[in-house]
C-alpha cells in the first residue's frame, strides 16, 4: 500500500531494491538451469544464446544495484531498461516449465528448474 509519508528516495528504495533482488534471484536460477542441464526444447545454439542473455542481464542488474547503492538510492532505473529484464525472466520461466514438463513425462526424478 502507498505510504504518502515516504520521501521520493525512500519510495524508490522500497520498490527498486526488492525488484533488483527478484531479478537476481530469477536470473541466478535460470543461469543454473542453463549451465547444468540440456534443454531439449531448445537447440544447443538457442540454449547458449539464452545463457549469454541471462549472463548479460545479471551483469546489468548488478551494475544497476551498485549504482543505486553508491548514490544512496538517489538514482532510479528507466522503465525502458526494466522491460527487457521482465521479458527475459518470462522467457526463462517458459523454458523452465517446458523442461519440467519434459522431465515429468519421462518420469525422471530430477527437480531442476527456476525457483
């Protein structure tokens, strides 16, 4: 719920820090999945491309976090920078769901995914 007593800086910090944490969490899970498993729904090149994009996004999020912390929450992030991260997380969720579905159909006990 909106707290009108928060300054702009406090509001930005209360929204942006958890969002950056979430991005790091989901990208870390995707990175782990893509480096430890063969995703048959993706070709080798597609899996490598997705892994490269996830790695790049992790670096971008880390840089945004560092800038945010160095400026003591005085710097925000443009929505246009966040949108590609959201889209990539969504793509990773889809790949993870497909992977889990293929694993469950094969009655494999592996429970690897993005979580």
